[in-house]
C-alpha cells in the first residue's frame, strides 16, 4: 500500500500546533487550519476569498509589500487582529508555494502568538535599564564568578569602572586582580578561597582598585555562594560591588580623630563633652564620667548632675560664655572653674575649651574638651608666693581672659 503524501500534508496541516493561513498569490485567503480558526475566531469558510488584510492589524497589505519579505527559514513579528478585535504579535514564517511551472501560486503564513513573550521581554528590558541606571547612580555593580574556571560576568558600574563600552561583559578573576592594589591582592584571593571552603560564610571585603582613568578607589565586594556543583562544593559566587571611597575616607578620618582624642586625653585631658539636642542633657566621654560618679555607659546625663559639682560662681560665668557662643557672638570659649571630684571629694581646677560645631545633618551642637589643670594652677600659685607678687600684680593676673579666680578649694559648696 503506497503512502499518499497529500494525506500526510493534510494531516500535518490540520494537527499543527501553530496557526497556518493559506492565501492565493493575490493575497486572498484560501483556508485556515483548526489552530488558526481558534486563534482568529473565524471558521475557514467565513474567510475564504476575502483579502488577507481582514486578519492583519498592520498597514495596507498587498503583493508589493511582500517583495523582500522573510522566507520560511526566517521569521518576523507581524501584528494581527482577531474577530473580537484583539490585536496580538504573531511570529510569522512565510512560505511561497509554486506550481509545476515554477510560478508562485499560493503563500502560507505559519503564525505563533508571541504577545505574552514580547510583553515579558519588554518588561525585562525596562527592568534591565532601570537596574543599570540604579547601579550606575549608586556607584554599584553586580558580578557572578565561577570558582572552578575563574570566569565570571560583570554589569552596571563595574563595566564603566573598567572602561568597557558594554553594560555587561565577561571578566576573568585574573583580569580583575590586575586592577586590585598589589597590597590587597593576597587578601582578595584569600577571601574567595575562604568562601569556597566555607560556603555559608558571607563574602565582604574592602580593597583598593585602579579605575580606568588611573584613579585609585576603594571598592567593597559583597556576595555569597549561589550555585553548587554535583559534588556539593561551592561553584559560583554572586553579589555586588560598591564604590565606598568617600565612606572609607570618612571612616579613616574618624579613626584618626579618635586617635588624636585618645592622645589628647592621655596627655592630660580628662574628657570631652557635647550638649545634646535636648538642652537639658549632655554627652560626656572619658575620665570626666568617673569624676562625676556616673556609669561607664556613654549615655546622655542631666546637665544639672554635672553643674551640681561645679563651683557656683564659675558655673555662672561658664554658662554666660556658652550663651554667647550659641548666639554666634563668640567663635569659641575657654573657661576655667573648680569642680568637686566625686571619687575623692577634692576640688579640682578644670579648663573647658570648645566651640559650636555643625553636624552633617545641619544641626548645631556645642562641643568641648576638658583638661585637669590643677597641677598647673598649683605651680602658678607656688610661683606667685615665691616671687612675692604684689596684690596689684595678682589682680592683673586674675583678669586674664577666660581664667576665673574662685573661692578656696576647701570651702563648702551648696548642691543644687
């Protein structure tokens, strides 16, 4: 029994999962297969003899338009309209049918509805553009590195950092190491080795890298294992890279500031203070907290707690000076007063120096440093006695700006 090819072709036509529309050489519809009938909402005989434009949502369709059109080996997106008026994107392959004489006698359009795919692709492209814009504006990029091959991909800020024209590129770990500062390379490699050995440990390191314009920047690598091999070992690490140069500079400046503060305190300072946003509270750091008998926690304390241990006349003049600084009438202050040490009950001479500072958030606070100058005052007093300074001369000495002569250290003071 011989096989009838026409029956085979007819079976393929009727059972194809893609819509097939047959049209004459002058683009009049000849037939629709069942899939095309379901897609367009027409029965095949309803469209027989009608111009193919009835199912097209594009501009006017004619024979001239088809010259140079895609053939069956390729496809293009065309717009179609169903019976209900729904317009969809159809991935279309066009096949020309010739008769025995080689003349074009008919055309087949094989159509697949790709509207949903096109929509998802458009959303993905928009999302990708937004992600790239966000990464670039935040000086951040993403990466993915295969730990076995040492080959990975980068996108966003990283491509710009390396001077790559594309927003996404492949990059080897060796190539990246070339831009890492030589003093940081061993630490860089060790961090990835550690992640490979301990997949649960996060990757977080800061290092110096050379930007394409020759400027050294501080970058922060963050990531985690995102893929494992069949043997269970870590195979891929993915994460983000951020430019933290400004933050690193501020942190280093803070460390240096704290070092200087520590040195100052070791050299004789007994603490620093800062009036909090609440004008009735103050932050104290250093030995001054022990002198006042407060806990070691660096919490704000009541200013009354501090003022209660300061000699009243000295406190009055110190507060007056602070008020001038707050009003902007003085750039800073330098006052000396007596304060009772809660540890010993003795009276000490304290020098308070400071000024009004503006915080990064725009708020202003008065901040100062405290120094125990009791020894210096005692030396000065001894020198005065030995040199038999006249009363007139001592009166001149006590009028030095910022130095307040107070009652004797053994006098009793009221607590308020």
